C-alpha cells in the first residue's frame, strides 16, 4: 500500500531519483516512442493507410515496407503508427472518464464517510465491479452498436469504481490527520478541504493508478477491436489488425506478430512507468528496496 | 460470525437485484424490435404484432422485468429468439465447456504461480528473482488472444500437436475434451499466472518482514523454515482473494478466447446473441456471469472472515 503520509521530496531530488530508476526511464522511453509515433502519424506516415496495393500484398519485412504489407497490400508500419493513435486515444479518454467521475465520487464518499451517501456510492461501485470489464463493454456495444466511442465509454465506466475506491481509501486516512483537523477548525467546508488539502495529497496515487489503467485500457481496446466491437474499419487499430491476421497466420505470420508486439511493448512500457512512478512517489518503499 | 454472514448475504442479494435491474433496463433500450427481427424484413405488421403479444413484449415494463427475474429464480430463462429452445438448455450445454475451461485455466495459473512466486520471494533480489519478475512483467503485458494465436501457430500449425480450434464434445471422451481445451486454457492462464505470481511474491515478502517471522528466526529457524512454516500460510490470504477475482476475469476473458478457438461456450453464446439480437440469451447469460462473480466474491469474503476474525468485527 502506498504511503500517503510521506512528505513529498524536493523536486530536484525527485528528478535525480527518477533518472536513476531503470524501470521508470525504460518505461517512459518506450511509452514516448509510441506516443511520438501516434503524433507523427497525424502529419506523416511512410505510406497512406487507406491505399490498397493488391499486387504488393502479404510482403514480408523489406527495405521498402519495413514491417511488411497486409492482405490488402497496406504498409503495416504506417498502420501501426495510426493504430497507436486509436489505442492511445481510447485509453487516455477512458482513464479521463474514470478520473473525472471516480475521483470526485471517492472524495465525496470519504468526506461523508459513514453516512448513507458513502454507503450508496460504495455499493454502486461494487455493482459496477461485479460486471467484468469486458462484459460491460459487450453490453454497451450490444445496446449502442460497435465503435471506438462506445469502446471508450465501456472502458471508462469500468475505470470509475477503480478511481473512486482509490480516492476514498486514501482520503479516509487523510481525514484523520492534524492538518485536515486544522482546516476544519479554520472553518473550511468538506468540499474545500477535499479540493485544497486531500486532493493534492492523493495526486501521486492517482497518477500511478492512471498509468496502470492506461495500460489496461490499451489491452481492453485491442480485445474489443479484435472481436469486432471496437474501432471499425477503415480506422486502423491494433486489435483489428490481429483479427485480420488470424486467418492468415500460417502464411503471413508477420501480420500477427507486428501488431501483437506493438501492444505488448506499449503495455510493458506503461507498466514499467507505473512501477517506477510508484517507487518514486513512495520513499518508504524505495528505502526498503535499497 | 452469524451476523456478519447475514449482513454479507443481504448485500449479496441486493447486489443481484440491482444487477438484474441494470441489465434488464440496459437491454430494454436496445434499438430494434426482437419480434420484427425474428420474422425478418418482409413480415406483415399484424404478424409482428401477434408475435409481440405471444412473446409478452406488450406487457408493461415492470411486469416484464418481474416475469424475467422470477423466471430466473425458477431456472426458467425464457426461450431463445433464434434457437427457439429454452435458454436454460443452451446455457446448460455451454456451461459444460466454459466452466471446465475456467477451472482448467485457474488450476494451471495457480500451479504455475505458487512455486514461481515462492521461489522469487525466497531468493529476493537474486538473478532468479529478477528474471522471474521480468518474465511476469511480460506475461501481464501480453494480450491473451494474441498469445492464443501464437500458441495456434506453434502447436497447431507448425507442430500439429493440437487442433487449431473447435470442441469435439465430452462424448468424444475426457482426453479429447481436455485436449481441445488445453491451448485455450494456457492462453487464459498466462496473464493470470503472471499476476498471481507477483501477488504471491509481494505478499510473502510483506509477511517475511513481520515481527513473528523475526521471532521465528531468532528461535533458530532458517529463512526457508520460517517461510514454509509461518509465512506461507499468512501470505496466502491476499493470494486467495486474487484467485477469487481472477475467476471473474477468466469468465469474461473466455468470451475472447472462445472466439479465437471457436469453442461453443458461454462467451460465444453471448457474443452470438449480440450479433443476432437474441437479447433474451444475452440478458440471461450476462446475469448468470454476474451471479457467478458476485457469488465468488461472497465466498471469498466468507473465507476471509473465517481465516481472520478481525474482519468480522470491523465489517462496514
């Protein structure tokens, strides 16, 4: 469990520790590569991803097509770049939904701890938790139809209780602290205390959890697109690329290997970054490790 | 303990009622009339109306909800729009694939994760520990459906040890059935085993830093003896919780994996129900899955309370 009571280290020592953390630097580097690829794809890709070239289909790795071509002759490297955009956009917005709704709910529940409101919020969370994430996604796409937007909503809904629980748990322990007591004595209300005193002290936890949910979001988007409930053609998405590759895996394995590796690397990068950040923000843990 | 159990049981029932309302209402707003969908595009309006009445779609919302929910309690899940057979029959068939698959995967994941986690914890910071942590980090990052495709490429297409998909049915014999479920179970188990091994390791490390372990060491036990005699049992509590949670991930993850391997399980049933707008099937299977998840959580809670008396008193 992370220690919310720890006093934040000074920024310069934080930066030094960040640069020393192998998992943080490696994870951030990998993540940045994919974020950059996604950003660059807005202005440049080696080939146009909508351009079909049936004569040049299913080519392996070469100097002209670095990562080969797919069954329509599209350049896989370009598709990976544009696919990164889809994955990252879906995951970022889904985490945003989780934070924007879950965090205030959790803070509110903690401020009203022990009341009916707290109970209602937490039971509501339990209810959402009872639906496995994919099941929520499948239900939502059943109702509203498949598509990237509905995938975002589905993954976002699953993120709400994650952040609500985290915020409530961390906030509860802060409400017993002297500085919160001092704020109450000075006449501040629950909303102001939550915003001015509780929130800044749980931001680190939210950032760490955010990276983890980000990577889970990428996996979930890939899974949804793979079964045809996420991003729809012609929008390239890693999950869809894998679905297309499945029937061709025996004679064009690169079509399956490349998007799969892209997913693995991105998720790995984010997880390493999350681990690194957690260690960084939690000096107690860092000391225990060294 | 009795008060705690009753409290948890009440909360379990309320969760189930709430979940059933959510599922029912969500699928109520699905666009499209099931009756019209069943009869096809060219159906005459009065035929559709007659079928609507026969299917009970004209009744008020609350009456339809109660009819469905009370039916569930009696094991009556309604009639599938597309298969024209009772949903309970469909579910009974499909459970015979999904449940063994989930148990198989859970068994595999536990069998792998326990020794791996224990080895990593007992050799903390050694090369073994670092490599185990590296591999599990990778295992968590691999999407299970992609891993499934790689397994098919390696063991079905190249080595030809297993078939690439399909299920012969248990009538073909236990061996054939289990063989068909092996690759899917491995694909499902990999990320779960990675998570579980990491939890096992960190839980053991937490326990090993407790005072009673120091006491055990002080009285002359080696680190290994202390680990096996005292730490392991206490470290298992969080691990069991994760195993409980993983069951629900396995059920949901199976929706994807069953599609990769064309297994006639619950996941594929839900998926087909959605594409064919067979909403009564979707509604009932989703409810069943949620029921399974909530029940497992309940069982884990109770096991927890049995293991740790403090929890019974501080129940919220």
